[in-house]
C-alpha cells in the first residue's frame, strides 16, 4: 500500500511539472488578429463567410505578396490591414505596385483614426512607412486624443474608452450633390475604436495642384522625386468624411490601370462592424465595381499571423495539443496506480536449457579450452578404440591409440579401404601428434567416409 501511495504522489508531481511546462499562464489575454480565421470582434471571419456564401471567389492569402502572379492578371481585389504583424518586404511592395498598375484593386485599412486592441500586440512603428510605400502618399496628424492640462479624471478616462467612429459620404467634386458610385445606398459607415481616436490627413507628394519645376519634394528619396516628376499629378478623391469634423477618412487614388482605396479606419469590415451602418453595402459596391469576371477577392492573412508554413506559436496554442497531452497523462496515471502495476499479469517464461543448448554449451566450452591438435588426438583415440572393438575383434585391447602403427597397418590391409583416404588420415594423425593445427571439420568428414567404406 505504501508503494502505491508513493507512486501516486510521484505521478501527481510529474503531472504538475508537465502542466507547468506546457501550460504557462500568459501575462495578458490573447489579442485577436484581423484575419479570416478569427471570430473575435476584430477578425474577418464574418466577411469571409458572407462573401463565400454570396458566391464571390474569396481567397485567404497565406503566402508572400510575391505570389500574386498566380492569380489572373486583372480584376482582382486585395485587402491589407495595417499595421502588419509580419513585416512587408521591399520585393513584396515592388511586386504589389506592378500588380495594381496592371488593373487590380488594393483595399488598405489603416489604424490611423481608430485604435483597435490588436495594435498593442504588433510593432506599429512601420505603419506610416508601409502606407507611404504602398500609396506614395504621406499622412500627418491633425488631432489626437491626449490628456491635457486641466482635464478631470473623467475626461481622461473618456479619451481612452471605446468610441464609435461614423463616416459620411462626401459630396461629388464640382458641387453636383451626388456621391461616388462606391458609396451609393450608403448613408454612413461605422466602426469602433477601443482606445481613443485621432484625425489624420493626406499630404500628397504629387497633389491635384501641380508642382513647380525644380521644386524638391521634402521627405522623399531622389528616385521617388524623379518618378513623381515624370508622371502627371496623382488625383486623390475624398470618398467619405468623419461626421462632426468633416475630415476625410476614406480616399481613392489611381495607380496605372488599377485603384487603391485607403481607409483611415481599420475596422469597417471587422466582425463587429460589418453589419453596422452601410459597411456591408460598401463591400458590395466594391465587389460590384472592381471585381472582374475572372478576378478574386484576396485577403492578406500572412501579414496578420496566418501562414502555410509551420508556426510554432500556433502549434502550442492549438487546443488539440492540450487535450492530447491530458489524455496521455491520464492514461499514464491509471497505468501507474491501477489494480496491478501492469495492464495484464506477467506470463512466466521457461528459461530451463534444452538438450541441444546443453550440448552446444559444452561443445563451445571444450572448443575454447582445447587446442585443435589435442582435440584431433582425442578424436583419433576414440576412432582407434572403435576400430579395435568392431573391426579387429579387440586384439589391440586397451590403449589402442598407443599401437597406432599396428592399427594403420591393419586398416590399409582391409580390401574395402581406399589407400588414398587412409594415407590422408594418417597424415592428419601425424600432424596432431606433432602439435600442429588440424582442420577438425576435414578430419570429421574423412572419418565419416572411412566408416562407410569399412561398414
């Protein structure tokens, strides 16, 4: 009983150690990512499922943007959310620019005016660099929620609580009173900022107004300046403004034969906001106007944590791993402290040696202890005794091996004996008497042959 108690205590200690190694508590709750597998408020699971059920060809891209060439050349829509978890590479940006210019559409949802929870888990320092690389536009802050002197505690708390951001369609250029086709049947767009909000505006390197010859574009590299100077002014359309401030928050610009839609609010198509306001209608209009007959709606999931490659973090977060380990540990515990220490009684085995094993053991022992010459002499002595008793009628008596010369003379005189074989045996006998090594197998075979000849 004491042994079983000690075994149980040891098993429980091992179980606690295993739990400590594989299930370490995290300091913070896991934050959802804006990708198509997440069902949390920030994910795109609802949008992905809705597009699929609407028979829109939608794809979760879990590879680098350099793989965009495998889709049709035109009529595709790519959706990217910024900031990204896995950094964009320069080759991806170059490939994406060419891909858009061929006649495809890029949807950029950047966390500028809103602050979703998931941004605290990623490096947001490259947000503006990625925006500039993808759009060739710069952004500057106009207003930002920050504590100011004289604010009460309630005012400061209100700055960092959840807020609803509402966007309204902008009037068409020229004062016609119409709206952009993408915002038809859209009264407003709504999203939620988990922690405060800001106001940003575009500073175009090549604005609708022209740039004087020789004027440098501050903050841009020489190659960008040369590219902008060689192209016509880049037209940026304001599609929607933030209600109350009337600051633009949704833009459209052209790159080659393609379009880029930039939203300063990242969560318009998230799970919690897709059904709010006219968000779903905006998505419907985008698909209707920009998705070609052979195109696909592509969601960039690789840069938000989903990859076709092996992901150790995802492996350890998979609940199936925990269930499997718990099952194995439980099975091991039952095995240790069950009625018996084994699942079935042990069947005793008969380890007593057989007759053949005994003979082999004795023969092996003798072969290791006796020299081949001594063994050969013993074999000849026994054979001489056999000849003396069976063939010569016992005349040689005891010590037949001492009268070997007489035995050989009588043996050669027998009419059935092969003289050559007798001579070979006599030669081997002489080698054994001189202490020379003898081939025992050859000796055995020749003696067997001689016994058959004698009869």
